[in-house]
């Protein structure tokens, strides 16, 4: 396999759906333990037993001034997997409304997935903004 499969990419969709809607059922995309998230909002690093809950709370606060969020993804890059762990980076474009102003944001997500109970789960991700524009 030279690219993430549909199961792997579905995890990205779930996280993006949580970011866009706050739908907590999407948080099942994360591994049960050892999650580490690097984000562009304080405190920037979410780790430890409450990493997902702390990140989700921070994301809801971060997204409170955002509306109509829509992501789109480029082709995955740098894919590697040994069957129990998988890594890839994903060019990502967000558009929506921020504080009443239309915006577009480009960035990259890097993901580390782990096999857990026979399914892929997100063990870690890092987000980096590469460009933001307001209309």
C-alpha cells in the first residue's frame, strides 16, 4: 500500500467533522490511550490521559467564532505503514466565516495512526497553518 486506505482517511473526516460541527460522536477516531495533539491554539500541546477531552474543549472554544467550516484535502503525502502504525501528511484547506468575515486557511496535518482492537485510530496529529486569507 502506497497511500492511506479509506478506513484511515475516514478518521481524518471524523476529526474534521468534529471541528466543523462539535459532534462529539466523532471523537471515537482517537486511540484510547497515549494520544498527543499539536494545535495552533493554546496550550498547543494536548497529551496525557485527558488529551482528547482537553483538545475537544479547546477546539470548541477556538471554533466559537467560526461558522460554515468546510475542509477539503489534497493527496496524502509521505505515507508509511508497518501494519500496526501508519504515518501520512495531508494538505488541508479550510474555508468558512471567522468573526463574521469569510476566510480561507491552508495547512498540513501529519497523522500517526495505530491499530487498536483491529481498527485504525489516531494516536497523534499535528496541525500547521501555512496561509490564511480573509475576504
